[in-house]
């Protein structure tokens, strides 16, 4: 258990206090050499979250910028399941993917030619603080039952109905279940993925908003999801994004499927840092020239100044990346940077 606690502590410190230089060596620092694929078309695959209708403008902008960088026809593949996206990039049917850290690591385990290419920086323009947040939330009108000695805790979630995003989701499964496993001193996470064991019932929302909807509808007592994907629908009305016990309220102008829950309040029992997900390439299925051209173009100001790709995260229409400060950029990154998540998911 001491090892588990040290790993969690290391992950938090790694994300929030220190930066790792992108480009350092890795277990495959010896990143596999790019392939010689000279196809006139490139396919980019998205997770279910970014496949949603409200991301259409951002996907279109990305498609246009990829065309500018390579001169090739860009095909966009949307999905309804994390595993479809993982398999598409691992097999080479898609050459590029917008993924979370856990999904990338699963794809990399299937095919070592799948490597991270780009990463959204932290607030200072480096890898320091290049993270977002994972939450475990409950409905506010039932939140008092999760208090211990006057403070919110996950002590009483055992036996409840839980909702996660997908077992391939970093912030919607891997990170919160790691906390639960350590907190309750469980041997492994297996009993957390299905009902009738640790939880009475386990649901999956397929997307972060979907997991939140399971909670708002009352189908789940506690739900896991991230901050970025819920920004268009939830706002902090008491506390802060980083503080346990904060109140999140469904926006008065929220679109479907949140429209019927306007004003409904949630409380977070847990908030944990998660490594920003990578923009991934299958280096065998895409030529080195295309990879280099994409890296060069997407680390330029043309991208960070594109409001359909980078927004402040406060509006109703989400973008693929959030410009948290004027220094926010995309950085080249390699597999070594994701070592903490490799250790977290055991791959």
C-alpha cells in the first residue's frame, strides 16, 4: 500500500509541480521510425466525446489545418466507442487520433508504432502542469451522506450505483478507480468495473457528459467524469474547480441532453490531476514527411490563434484544446512523458 500511495503522490507532483522536457528518451525513445506511406489521404479518428455534434466546428477546423499542413485529403472518423478509436489507430486504418492518455497507452501496447506526437502545454507554455481534472460527483441534495467528520469523503460510496465513462477512459475510469482501489485497499480494480461486487451497479456513459447524465437522472449515485468536457454544461457556483466539496450547477443555457436539468446541483467528492491526452500518430501508417509537416504546423501560432481549435473553455461550444493562458501552445511529446500513466494503468 505504501507503494500505491507513493505512486499517486508522484503522479500529482509530476503533473502539478514539475515539467518534463518533451523529446527526452523513452523505453521506446527509440520511437519507431515513421513509415513510408505516401497515400493521398489521411484519416483522423476521434473518441466518442469529441465525436459529439457540439465538436463539429472544431473537428472541421482541424481537418482544414491538417490539409494545409500536408496538402492531402483528410477524412474524419467519429466513433461511439473508445475501443473503436483505439483499434483504428493501432491497426493503421486511421493514421492520426485524438486520444486520452489511457487509450493511447492501450493502442501503443497493441502496436508500438503508435506514438504521441503533440500535447497541450501547461499554463506557462511547457509541460509543467499539463493536466486536467477527474472528478467523482454526487447530487447535492444527497451529498451530506458522503460526509465524514464534517468533510466530504469517498468512504460511503461502497454499495452505491456508480457511473463511469468507459474502461478505456483515463479521467472517467483509470484515475478515479485507482483512487478508490487505494482508499479501500482493494487488491485490484476488477471488482470496480461491474456491479454486484464493490458497487451495487456499474453504468457506463460512453462519454463524459453521458456519465454526468446518469448521475443527474438518478440512475447512478456517484459518477466519474472530467472538467473540460463538462464546461459547456456545468459551472462552479460554490468553491472552485480544484477544491473537494465544491458545487457545480447545470448552466441555465445548457443544451440537450442537459437542458432538462438546468439549475440542478452536484458536489465533487474527489478531484485528481490527469495528464493531458496526446495527439497520436501511427508512425508506420503515415510518412515521416507528413508527420514532420503536421508537427511543424501545429506548434505554430496559426493553430493556437485559431478560435475553433483553442478557446477559453467558458463558452457553450467546446473546442479540442483550451487556451488557459496566452502562453498555452501545442508541444511535441514522446512516450516517456506518459510514464506516470503507464504505471497507473500497468502497461
